[in-house]
C-alpha cells in the first residue's frame, strides 16, 4: 500500500487559487480511477476534479467554501502497489469532461436571466425588462432543490390529515365554509358565539377582532435557516462589493413611449415563420447598438489600476440572466452586426447555456456594455450596479399603460392610451459625464419611439 497526494492542478492561465464548491468524497470512501473528487470554482468556471488513480480517501483539504492554492494538496489517497511514475510526476489533472461554467445568476426567461456563469468582472445586479408579457430569456428561475429549506416540524402529511379531520368536525354551513375559504380563514381558529356552530357573524367578528388574543396574526413563522455563502453566490457578493466600493455611480432615468415599438414587435412576430419570437430585448439592443457609435465613452472598459480607458468599436452586449445558481451575464459578441432575429436566437441560446451550466468561459466575459432586465418585475425605476470594468449598464423597466396627450388629425391634441416604459442607466462618473449619459439615453429614446429607424439600413 502507498500514499498518494493529489495536488490541485493548474486549471487555467493566470489562476492562482480555486474555491471548493462541493466534495464528492469523504475520508474512508473508495474512489475509482477517474472518479469525481470535488468541484472547484475559479474566476471563470467550475471544474470537476477527477482522481488519476483508484484508492481509499485518507484526507481531504478543507470544506466547501475554503480557498485552495494551485499546487497545494487537495486529497490524500491510499493506493495498492506503487504509484506509476508518470502519475507521481504529474499527480493532478482537471476533468476534461466538464469545464462547465457556473455563471449569471439565472436567468431564469429568466430567466430570465439567469441562470449565468462567473465573469472576469463583477456581475451586475439583476434588474429590469420591459414588456407586459413574461420574457423567457430573463424570467428568474425556480429555487433549486438543494436550496429549499427542510420541512417545518408539524407540517408534514400526517399533520395535514389530522388538520383536515378536525376541520370536518367544525359545525358550519356550506356557505360559511365557502366564505371562510375565500377569505383565507381557518375555521379551526374561529370561536362560535353560540351553540358551537360557526355563522357569518362569527367570521365578521374574527376579521374585526382576530383570534382569542384580540388580534389577527400578521403571518406564519418559518424555520430559521443558516446558509453558507460560497461558490457563485460568494463570487457575486465579492464582485458587487468591489464594484460599489471602487466606482462612483450615478443614475439617470427617462420615460419612453413604446406604443409603436410594441406594435412593430407584434407585427414582426405575427409574420416570423420559423424564426424565434421577438421579445423587447432584441429591439432595445438594436437601438443601443445604433446609438453607441456617437457615444464611444459609454461602450468602454476602465482599467483603474493602469488609468486606461479602452473605447471599443464593437458592442459585446452582456445580458444579465437569472439561474438556479445565481445571476450570470452571458455575452452576445458583435451585437451590432446581428439583425433582430439573430439577436433573439442568441439571447435564447446563451440564457439556456447559462441555466444548464454549459456556457463557455469566453461566453461569460469580455462584455463592453450590459443590459439587465427583470421583465414584468422591472419596477418603475432602478439603479443597477455597473459590471466592472465596464462603465455603464442600462435597465429597461416595466411597461405601463397611461393616458397621454397625443397629436390629432386637426393639428390639436387628444387623450389616448399609450404604453410607457422607463429606461434607467447607471454610469461610472470617473469616465462618463452626466450630460453624455443623458444625451445617449435621449438618442435611444428617439430610436425606440420611431421604431422604423431600427429596420433602416
């Protein structure tokens, strides 16, 4: 028998350390050759570590959330016989089967946004989208099974059966039972005034004065949870803190009339054939890409250590996406060179890759401008956090309908129902002046309020 130390290998250029996201073995376990040992997260991806030899696990380095330096021991194994020289000389290797990126947060439509992998820069906070119907590219995804809290004691199937039996013994007419159900009142909590039968007056009294304590409870408590911040969630936390700590943000919000834009979108979808369905995002990206050449300082990345701003000619558009793992920001390369249908297809593809943890590292880094959207949850205004080292991020907010004065055929004005949406932008005040940010948003507003311009050559 021999001891074999498996050291954390060099798993990427410039990577000095990696975080333990999850262990697949524990001391005493037997692992086969190429068996899974642990998931390690770097700044760019989550990589599975596989054992180069078969053996029994004697020691493991740390627990989930610990950071391990490249080249330091990860697992100590007891193996039969001598370790082959080629393995002893190069005792570590990353998994070749899964360089799965974890980021971007998403989305989850959402999403959204959502589901996303780790970027080289900070991940922006999830924000916005702008249309009344759900957006399949960015809607937040459901909570993963691993994150769901354990059942609260006394709330299992046995309790539900006992509770149903007790309710069946409550004396009340069908009309009273129906009304209690509509009001969300548990008849077991209501005390009848006379003869043990619950009447409508008893329901009224319960609503007015609450339970026997004299007040209706505000809600039901749930069990406390302690959730360790690690993996993608910790990376998001670190990036967000670094962005807010080092970048002086300022925000600007403008209202836009998107009635005609929504009509154009509906007409295009009605005649799309086998092409992907257009959401609001491809139209907004097209408008942003047409406006950015006149405002090169916004399509830029700022290296604050070298004091160098790089103004990019191409628009590499980051799309904030919610995933089960957290917020991710996949990137549409050369967005300015794509038409609306190509943008829609790329948004759907990247969102799915982020949620499935199959997005490549290059698809999760290098954005020059970010668009962040929460679809119908977008609110009326927002202040998104800049995706460092970028200098600007835009968030379309929720579409609402309101009466507006519009020109009529006689040259006067009339009141009409219009669809309105706010555009919120956050900028790095070290690089972008307030006037430039406002002028840029006004140009985007002009383009989306005259949507024929988006289709012009």
